[in-house]
C-alpha cells in the first residue's frame, strides 16, 4: 500500500469531511430515499433516483476518504528545518521573466489549493523544486512552454 503524504491540517480536513458525510449526509439521504419510496412507483420517481444518485456519490466519497486517511503519512512541517526543498516546505520563488514573486507550500494532493499557495507534491513546479536550495534556478514545463524560476527562500512552518 502506497502511503499518502499530507500535513496534519490536511489529515484533519479529510477526517472532518468523513465525519460530516457519515454523521449528517448519509442519514439525510437515507431518509430522502425512504420518503421517495413512500410515493409509490419507483420507475418514474425522480426524487428517488436523485436520492439514490446522491447516496452513491456519498458512499464513494466515504470509501475514498477512509482509504486515504488509513494510508496517511503525516508530515509536520513545523518540526522540520533545513535549506533544501522537501515536502512541507514553504518556498518563495521569482519568475525570471516577469520578476513576479510567489510563495508556495508543498503539500499532499488532497490538500492542494493554488488560491492559497498550497501546491501538490505531484505538480510540475513542486517536482522541479524538490531537492533544490535557496539561489537555485528551476525550469518548469508549462503548457505555454518552459518557465524559469529562482528560489529566493526555503522555510518550514
């Protein structure tokens, strides 16, 4: 079984979603199915089919979350140090073409959110940064062509 790297916050978020799905969403959809069954002929009952579809989605997501949380390899960046980019690092880079500075934290795929600067360890820019240090230049293959960045800072928080 392949371990799924994530931060403590990422694991907590997944566990909260799992708790909500099991404690609130699953019982609600079961009640909706029971109500729709009371309306009679199931073959033409849109409420019943919609509730069954929602139940299928919920059960699939529960299975997915249970799998990921059971295989979680929690890495706490606040306990790490060093100047080499690894999982959990917060890295400030500058685009060598536009001089635009951006800060990213390298996190697990489930917790990535580009809007907040949290990028997946599997993303092209994160893969290019792994193993590099402050002052190193990296090349990232983007759809529009190669982009070049310089690493300005590496930290763990």
